[in-house]
C-alpha cells in the first residue's frame, strides 16, 4: 500500500483542550500537503478552518465529545451548528450512561437523529463507541443498532478514554457489522505498523495525531533506513 492510499484513509487530528488556532492551522496545512481524508478539529475552529482551507480540505469535527452524556437535543444542535459552519464530517460520542443501563431505545433514537441531521446535508456521520469502557455485550449491542441506523462509520475511541483502538475490538466490530457500516479506528495509532494492521483488518478510516510521523516512517522504510 503506497503513501497516497494510506493517507486517503486518515483523519489528521488535533483535539487537545489546549489547541490554539496556530496549531489547528498547522494541522490544516499538513492535511492539505499530505492529502488526508480530513482534518478533525475542535468545533470552535470549524468555520475558521473551512474559510482558511478554501474548500480544498474536508473539515471533520466532534459532537458530545469526549464523554457523550449531553442530551440528544444538544448533540443534534451541535451537529447542525457544525455543519452550518462548514463541517463535512461529524464524529459523535454515544451516551455511555444509557448504554450501561441497557436503554438501547434511547441510544438508537439518538443515533438516528444525529445521522439524519448529517444525511440532510450530505455530511459523513461517525459514531464513537469508546470501547475501553464497554463490555463485549455492549459493543455488540451498539453494532446491532448501527446496522439498523446505518451511520457511515462506527469508531473505536475518542483517544481521551482509558484506552484507544485495539485489534480485538476492530475484529469484533467488523464481524458484527460486515459491509453494512465502515469502521474508523482511533486512539493510539502512531506508527506505520499500527496503521497497516488496522487497515488489514478492514478499517476504512484512521484517526491519528501522528500522520506526519507515519509518512516519515514510510519514507524511511522505502529507503531501507
């Protein structure tokens, strides 16, 4: 797999609480240069980044991030507001508290509302599971809901929980949804080997803060360094 193919699957990410506009702008510049799928940035910077990029870069942002326990109404408002400001992809966090209580109807209605808001504007939707907090039964329940609702992606992690993307979770998610929903792996993917392992399991998108490092590693590998 060549550099272009790998980077076309990457959401180049900066979501740290201390992110400044200069740092976000640098990520946008890197994203344009590398040819990534999108840059994933805090909601506050969506309009500014969209204006700065001039339409030459997909802007992704997050909703209900990172804990997921805002109400569905708030999450839908966040989604619609981000889309109005130029977001072309939305990554939202499920309500883990309701999932733990087995309130699957709540979780499904929330997912359906956010996915519908995205579909109305032809915007990509990604559902963040935060697998580090979930039992196998809960992960499978979310996969079943996603098969019915059909977001564009289901995503392993925020990168802010107690753990990130692990191969076992990706395998479970892939086996559960098949080709019905694509998978995004995020959290702790910092090396070329990490990225290739995830892609090998059928991941269609990767969230990483280390896109530049992965490219440099790929270049060194090709040179035999």
